C-alpha cells in the first residue's frame, strides 16, 4: 500500500517512460467486487471472496461513486485504459452503467476481466458492448472441459465460457484469453492454444504463472516450477505466432526472462509496469506493491536483465528456491 502522493509521482514517471516492445500499455485496474460465481483452485483473491460471502458492504462490492472516481484516474494519469477486475465484475448489476460512464468521459480502452460464464447470455453481452466495453479478457485455463471445470471449481464453467466467447465473437469482438499455468495444465499448452485458435477469434493470449496467494496457498501441489513450464510455454507461443502470422499477441506474466530464452520480449512484467491497482481501502502502483514481495538470487547481479527484472515472488522462492535462475550474459 502506498500513499496517494507517491502514486501521483509514479504516474508522472510512467508518462515519461517508453514501454518496451511486447508490453501492455499503462492502465488503471480496479477491483470492483470481491464476489465470484467460480472458485478457482488458484484464485488470488479467494480469501477476500470467502470472507465476503453474504456481505454487501464496500469490501465486497465497491460503491458506484468510488468506482467512478477510479475511472476518472485514467484521465488524470493519462493512462491508456481502465480494467474492471475482481472477483467477477459481471456480478455487478451496475457494470454496464459504469462502463457507459467510462465511455462518456472518452476512454478508448474499457476492459472487463472475467471467468466468461455470464457471457453465455448473448443479450447481456450485447448490453455490455453497447455500454462501451471493448476489451474482453476471459480466463480459459484448459481446452479439456473436465479439467477446466476442476480448475475453476464449478461444473459447467467450460461450457458457459465456451459459449460466451462464441457470443462475443458473433457480436464482433475478439477476446483476450488468460491462461493460468499450473501443474495440471502446463504440459497441454500446445494443444490448448491450437484449440483456442481453431474455435475462437482471439486478439491476444496472456500466459500467467500462478501466484502463491489466496486459494493457491492451500493448494501448493498445483504450482509447477517455472523452469518446467517454460519450454512448453515457449513452444505454445511459437505455435501462436506460426498459426496466426503473429496477428495474435502473446504476453507472459509472473515469469523471469532467463527461463524463456528467445521469448523475453513477450514478458509483460519487465521494468516499470505502469498499472495502478485500486481496491477497497488501498491503491498501489504494481511496481511499488511488488517491492519486498519479489526476490532475486545473488547471481542476478551478473545478468543483463538485472535492472529491469523484478525476480520471483518471495512465496515462490520459499517453495522452490532460487536455483532455477540463470543469469543471461
Ligand atoms: S535478473 Fe535474475 S531472475 Fe531476472 S532474468 Fe536475470 S537471472 Fe533471471
């Protein structure tokens, strides 16, 4: 957590910095709800969601006026866009109204991060699109229905999310897919991306290493070592590039560059991140919030990525150590 004047200073710096190739542009991401209709094995906000079952106070559902103020911050920091995150943002009945406000003040990038279940209702998709949402990030962790439902914690999630993405495609929107890479799914990444490209119109794929937060703390057996995931990840990105002539973008989150040789440009979290994260009673630039939570090895001093690389999560290092990290000359 940081004080607001620190945030202002950091946002000023962001405006002055040029994003490296392969990076997402700066944005404001707001945790607008801590309720969900899934219960993912690795949900990073799973603890807050469980605490808020049956509650409707501002910790569970942030007040409409507060979220409007979050949206205003995009203009203030001249960021590229706004993302509704959670929990499951689509469980807010006022989401279309909030998106309409973002559109009204002229934001060009209005994103919703979702498990995709609600998009199975096409009329709802239409309403959201009409209100101004133009970036749909949908979690789709496996191409195998049973495994997807197991990871998301609710039977039928795969079927609904699949139909949901189809609906968005039919309404003219490509989707951005988020895949959290786990012990359960990483060996199937190549088949997974082929399935996605065959069935959906996709704008980008976000490959995310699981974070040891929330539900994952109780399920550490689902966390795979990065060095094991990395070769599968690199091959999956090569497939995406080959099958789409690089028209579908790939981004890697929570992975260090030394483990993905030749694919470093796809790592999103190198250097300053440019994302302001806001939730009930806190706001933080992601760069600031990472300080103290990420760690590097002594050998990182010899690595050419040392100044830009944030290292690995401390909780990950406690589980797997730091011997995977190999300095790049
Ligand atoms: S600085 Fe360390 S963790 Fe980062 S890429 Fe280099 S060796 Fe890997």
